[in-house]
């Protein structure tokens, strides 16, 4: 049976994946730059997988990845189904519903591909850095696995989600959009390093008590 704290992290991990894909559409100003609200949740996804891998190893974090992929596939399928269904005559917001969730379908596909590639890299890179550091310098493997993984996540997602959605969305234009997002993500990843130490300690206590 999974330890209680590991279950909490797993629940939060799945919730964050779904929140990112359903709430991303809203833009807010961050230092006067328009960004999707999803940018504030993505770093925590990587934070959780690094913490779990540090304490429980690759096998457990791979299960997180597997169930995360399954969760996103279910969200994708149900979103497509509900957009396709004919609305009841009393439902007067179907156009707005389709505008939001039909656009979400391409985003969900982009997110799924980016998630698989970036998390797979993160798991491999984290394991490699842990061997290189001989289990010491947690901050090194946390950041040096996450920073390139965030690069993969950001640029793969942006290309699949936005490439040629309009004639203006060229490869070069998307790169210019992706760079600020990537810089925000890695800034958050670096700033949350103290949380890695706190959460690893918190999760280790639960493991050691079982």
C-alpha cells in the first residue's frame, strides 16, 4: 500500500496535470508580460516527480508518469466527446463552450506529447545526475534535470499547439513566444530548490516510518 504522503503527492500530480490543460486559456500579466495561468503550475509537476524519484526511485516515478498519461488521454477523449455532443435546446452557451474546449483539444494533444517527452527526459537525467553526484548535492540533479526538461516541455508544446494556427504563427515567431515562457519556468524551478529539500525530508519521514 502506498504511504500517505506519497498518495498526497500523486493526487496533487494528477490534479495539476488536469488543471494545466483545462485552465491554461486564461492570460494574466506577470511583470507586464501576458502569460497563461498554466505557467504557474508546470514547475510543480517537475518538482513532484523529482521529489518522488529522490526518495522512491525510478520505478515509482515511472508509475506517476504512466498514470499521468492515462489521465490526460481520458481528459482528451471526454473533451472531444462532450464538444461533439449536440447540446440541449435550453443550453445557450454552446458556442462559447466549443470555443474554449475545442481549442483545448489541440492543446491537450500538445501537452500530452510534451509531457511524455519532457518527463521521460527528466527521469533519465535525474538518475544520471544522481549517479554523477553519488547521491550528494540534491540541488544539482534537481535543477540540471529540470532545466533541459522544461526546454523540451515548452518548445514541443508551443510548436504542436500553435504552429500555423494562423499564417503569423511561423516557426520563428513561436520561438520568440516560447523563450519568455521557458525563462519563467526555469526561474521558478531554481527558486523552488528549497522546497525540494523540505519535501524530500517530509516524504522520507513517511517512508522511514513504514
